[in-house]
């Protein structure tokens, strides 16, 4: 008898062809109709988004053939590959970045057991590799048909968000619905991006709100990009379209280290270190009561005037931004005299505290530009907890071990002066301009308190008030008072600002400041 053996090479070729066809089908998605429905909403597909995120659109997919194992409730006949989430890694400006992207075309991007396990795996891989993680969120929440398994999947994500916090940068990009428990994962990450018109985040939707409170509101008005970018502070960045949004995600990643053991990526400096900042003298009015835009001051100081502001639409009385000084990434916290005179309030304190904590976690040195009249007074602020919220910023600075440089431009009054990284809470170098006023309060208020009786008893109270006011200014608020007591290291010309900041940061680059041995602190809530 003659035995005929199949040609091994032909069998292999057939299997390879089958694999290629399967991969192509998975890449296309569930159907053209589902893809058209996604685009009709003004949204890209998950794979199109990943292509925009990564260099040359190239990424390596993990578990692309994964399928759920749930049975019942109609799922036994619907077992699409990927299970509604695409996971993998690629490169952003040549550096490894991990990502997952919900595919709304598959089960509405809802999270089931297999879906969650894929996300768990990519989060673990990112942590082990010491590389940033980006989540592209566009899902309908927990998959109802899978019950508690879906809820447990979210728990695993939250646990990893917390475990990876301060270890690798975590970025959430909301590109569709993100409701209920799903919203907590982005809230646990370092930065949240949203897109106008298509992004929504809320714990309870409009229907529940109406049923419970009687209020009628749309999804966008309740949890859209603008409310979260200006009112709640949930979104750090708001964009008009997905392409622009993902471009800014790439830019942010270019400023961040891969993990907490690395330094931020440096660039070859091309803006001269010794460039004098002559324009600053004109940008900042001598009159401490006149407003100006602190962003213009920052642009004059940093390399090529470029900086990347976080939460630009929320708590605008404080500016938090990432920039480069001599090619080195630096975090800048600054009062904004153009909004609320630059006072510190609840939201401003929260915003700055979280930014300081992030910079400290990822080895980004801090420059604090101070022009603050104090904390915002008012019943709403006091009852809203300005004490504990303001203490968060104090805690963040006191806990920070990165290089810290303070520059006082004009005024620095009261507790707000202390909180804005003063020498007394540990800044490494404190500088001031010649017009600085550092005091418990402004001269007008101080004179009225200290010389209240003398003014009241004077034949001409107004004339006496002016005399005592000048006396207070000359003795306790002159520009060199703090320097004479060692609370300011030097008084510098505004034109020297860039050079002196760069010099201080360069000297501090090898700073080592260990914290006490402890499990963790208990920061104000």
C-alpha cells in the first residue's frame, strides 16, 4: 500500500493564510455598519485613534484574538474577537508607551470579564516595563449580561491605577461615554483629556438626576468636556477634535519620564542660557494692585516661550504648566494676577497641590512664581473648607524632594506667602525682584491694625494714617527686609530672571533629600 503524506509546506502556507485572513477580519471590526455609525457621531474608531497616538501609526497588539466565555442572555452567539478593547504598545517620539482603547463598535465598548483581563494585563506590562500607560476611553460601562464579573473587572483596574500611581505616568483620554463606576479609573490617573461634543463623564446620568432631583439636563451639560474643564476640574485638557487631542497627548508624553526612576527627557538647549529678560520689567506693573497676565511672564522666561498648561480653564487664578529651561523639563506654579488678583482659593489650592505632587513623583523640578495677596476671604470659602484645601498645597510642597526654586515678583502676603513654597517650608533657593513686598498683610491693612489708636486720636486721622502707612512700609515691607533675615537668598533684576533660575536648577540637579521612614503620610482631605 502506498501512503500519501500531505506536503508540510503547503499545510503551513494554508495556516498562515488562515491567520492573515483572521487578523484582517479582526482589524476591520464587527461590520462596516458599526464603523459608519461610529463616524456618524464624529468619532474615530479605536484603531484609528491608536494610529494617531503612536509613531507612524505602528503598534503591537496584545490578545487581539481574545473572546469572552460568558453564556446566556444572548452572549453565547456573540463572541467577537478583541471583546471590545484593543491593547498593546507602540512608540511615541521613539519611547515605549502602552495603551488600551475601547472599541465602541463591539458591545458598545462595555467591560466584561475578558475585556477587563486584557486591560489588567496591559497595565501590569506597563508597570513592569516602566513605561507610561494611555487609556482611550469610549465605553458604555459594565456589561450587564456578565453581572458581578464585570464589576470585579473594574475593581482590578482601580487597584492597578492606585498601585501604579507615582510609578508610571497614567493618562486617560475620554473619547465617548464614560459613566458610572467607569469614571473612577480616569479620576485616579494623572491627567484627563476630553473632546467637546463627544466626551461625557458622570456617575449618574441625566435620567437618574431627573428622577431623584427633578432637574432636567443634557448629557453634555452634565458631564461634557466644558463642564469638566471649567467647573469640576476633572478634565485637565479640553479639545475640539480627536486628532488635536491625541497630538497633545503625544506632546505631554514627550515631557514626561517613563517612570519614577527616570529623569524627564532633556533636549539639546537652543535658547541661550544668558538671554536677558528685559521685557519683564514692562510686563509686570510696579503698582501691586494692577493686574497682568502671568502667562506672558512665563513665556518670556522659558525656552522659546513654549509651555504646556494643565487645567487652563479651571481655577484660573493659579497657573500650572510644564516647560523647558535650558532644555530641562520644569514644572511651574504661579499666581495669576489677571484672575481674582491671583489669590489662593479652594480650587486653586487643589489644582496646584496635585500638580506639585505629580512633578515631585516624576522627578520634575519646581519653579514657583509668587505674586499673591493672600487667601480668598468669604463665607463660602470658609464653609467650603479653605483651611483643609489650602493645607493640601502646603502638604504637597513640604513633602516634595525635587529641586524647588521660588521667585517673588511683587507681593507675598500672609499665609499665602508661606504656602507658595517659601524658604520656611523648604524651598532650596528663594529669589525676589527689587519691588517685592513680603509681609503679614498689605501696608494699608497692617497700618490700620497696628496704629489704630494713634490714627483715631490724631487731629487729622487721614494724614496720620498716611504717615503710619509709610512708616510701616519703610520698616517692615522694604524689598530687602526678607533678604536681611535670610528668608530670600538674593534680590535680582527682572532681566536676570531666566539666567538665575537656570543656574539654580542646574546646581540642584543632584539634590538628595530623603523623607522619614514611614508607610505613607496622611495628607489633608
